C-alpha cells in the first residue's frame, strides 16, 4: 500500500509516516499536559482540604476550651466523619473507574453484579 502512495506521489509514503509520527508526538504532549494539570489540581485539593480540616478542628478545640464542649464535639466529630466519608467515596470511585477501564481494555461491557 505504501508503494502505491510512492507511485502516485513520489515520497508520499515517507510523508504519510512523518505526519503520523508528528500527530502521535502531539497527542502524547497533550496527554502529558493533561496529566500534569490533573496532578496539580489533585495536590491543590489535598492542601485546601487539609487547611479547611485544620481550621475546623481548631474551631472545635476553641469551642471546647471556651466551655461549649457539646458544640465543639459536634463540630469536630462532623469534620472527622466528613473526612472519612470523602476518603471512602474517593477510594470507591477510583476503584470503580479502574474496574471500568480494565473491562473496556478486555472488551467486556460493564456487567452489573457480575464477578469481579
């Protein structure tokens, strides 16, 4: 087939392969940028979540020290429950995404309730 390209357009096969190589390099560059952006957003989210949790835990501590122990315990408990919930939901979501990608890689459709 490449010989046919060369017969019609001299050097056509080489030009076609060079174009495919440039497109592949461009796609890989875009993927690398996308992954780097995702990583930056992930770190920013972790830092923001940590700062918020520290702030609310400090507020909880302050309430307890001021004699409002019940309010402080509810606030602190709510923060801890929220952090655990975010962790569990994130881990479950990540696991489901990996499972879905694996199924697509193997050419299987998403089977509800199937063996994993």
